[in-house]
C-alpha cells in the first residue's frame, strides 16, 4: 500500500510561483513513475506532468516552460515548481503514479491563482 500526501498549495497572484510537494510512504517510491494531476471546477482531472523512475519528464502543453517536476528518491518526495502562474491553473492538484492507481488518490492541495 502507498500513501501519498500533497502540500504546498495556496492563493497566489497571476505571475506568481508555488512549489507543491508529494510525500510518499509505504512501498518503494523510487521504482515508480509518478505524476501530478489537477482538476479544475467543472472539469475532468488532467495530467499535468510526469516523471519516470530515472528522472525523464513530460509536461502538458499548457504548462510546458512554466512548471518543473522533480523527485528526491532519498526523501520519497516529488515536487512541482510552478512559475508564471495563470488563473487557468486554478485547480486541486494531486499526485499519483503514472499510470494512476485509483486507490492512491489523496485529498490534493488547492491552488488558486487570482488577483
């Protein structure tokens, strides 16, 4: 069993930055591809970025060049550095494996971009 806990969300003005963290416990974190997902009000959950066990990354076109995904396997933690935030980035952000496991969805962390 894996437990995933997201943190770091908040209210930020357009153009601002936030750094999200995903702390993992349970099974060996380092062997899994991981990802950040988000769900905006009234919309389906979408993939934001993923990172392989070896550190290869992929990004949704909407965040490419603004967001950076990373992981620290020694700390069982994954991060999402979000820069140049836009109002359309407002959503609840979740971490999970890639592909996701339904049982591992956590509470997420709310990111609100507004002036």
